[in-house]
C-alpha cells in the first residue's frame, strides 16, 4: 500500500512566496499527499484564499488564534499530520516534482534509515540558483558520521528531510528555541543516533535565501538565545543523555562537533550580517553572548582586534573634512 505523506507548510506574515511553495506541492507526481497549511500570523482569510487559488487538490488548513513560537508551530503541524511520513517545508521554499516519489521508497525499503535528504539548491528571491549541495553526497551514512561531519558535509541547512511522523513525535519533536534556529537540527540529531541517513541527488529541495528569510532576519539577541539553548540541549535532552550513557566517549566526540557547528553559525553571522547591522558597542557586546568556548572566543578576539580598529578608522575618516574645516577656521582667525 502506498503510504500517505504529510507536507506541512507553516505560514507567518510573509505571504508573497507562498504561491510558489503551493504550486511545487501541487506538481508532485506522488499521488498520496496530505498538504497541511498552518497560519500562525493572524492573517485572517488571506492564507486560506491563497491556498484555494494555487493548490487544486484536497488540503487541510489550520489557523492559530494567537501567535506561538516557531518550534511550537512546527510541533502543531507534526501533531496534526495524518501521514506515515512528514516533510516540513517553510513557505518560501519549494520542491522538485519528483521529490516525494524519490524519497519515500528509500525509507520504505529500510527501517534503519531514519531520514532521507535530497539535493539542495539555494536560490534568491527571483528563483535563480546561487549554489547547490555537493554532487558527491554519499548514498547512505550512519547518523554518527553525519553528526561528526556536520560542518564539512556540504549542506548548509538540514531543514528539509523526509522522516517518519511517529518517530519525530517519539523523540520529542522540535525543542523550544524561540527563534527556531537549530530546532530542526535537534530533531535530525535525535533521529540519527544509532540509525542511518540517506542522501540522493535524484530530486531537489530549493531553499530561498534573502534578507527577509526567517533565519537571516533574526535579531542578533534572538540568535544568541537560540544558540545558548541549543548548547544546553546537548547537555540535558533526555534522548541524548540516553545515548550518551551507552557510549560516553563517542558522545563526547559528537558533542564537540555539534558545539563547533553551533558556535561557527553564530560567529559567522555575528562577523558578517550583524557587523553591518549593529553599531560598534552593540556589536562588541554581542560577541560575548555565548558561554565560554575556547575556539569561539579565540576567533572573536581576533575579529574584534581588527574589526574595532577598522570601524574607528572609518568613523575618524568620515569626520576628517569637518576637522579640516575647523582647523582652517581656527588657523585663519589665529594668524
């Protein structure tokens, strides 16, 4: 029997990208799909009207009476899903027509595979491809190998996976990181331990990346809080603690890899996006928002050493014409 697949699309305030996401689901060549659209933005009838306009199959619509956090919204989608398999798809992303039909057989053939991941294409707001995940992605690796190579495997995001709905529920779903950063990583980590993860280049998932995307539009303090909670999650999540008790040394190695992934994500955005958005004092303060991690603070101190000097120099340079004019005025009056 062909299993039902739920595709959950959480919606907040950004509705202009939703038609593209809906059409990509409508064009799937897999016959048994439950589209579940959930409005978390108090948008009235706008979201339902868009779904009716751009999706010509049966669908399920839900709407929150009050706005909840991103992870809480994701868990609402998982709780409402009827499918054997679940795909979480942000409203500004899209999937190739064969996405579901390529991924489902992978998990159907092997119960040891916890999740299937397609080729990823990163696109701008107009849909032009900026870059792709590596073509050399392995067919199947252990969950521990995935975690150990998290920052080196070539995938910038693990948002898009196909997994069994009941297993997502059983592992506790998406943890409460208020901004949503790393909550999808946390689910994949828990699903992966003791299992395998499959990759395929036969289908594609497109992630739209621009300044309005959820991950890139977060305030720095929200990203810092998400990162702190993720690091705490590595220490006290019951699912992870159970695995750690079975192999203390192995978990210690895996935890180091995940900590590196977390602090590198924060450091990169702090030193690029937030360096441009924040004035000097808030930017310097944000550098010390994470708990003490030797490698992180070594990188931070290097960046601060040159970043502060560069900013002060630019500021002084911007005032040079005014200083020169003042000097000329004083000179003329004095002599």
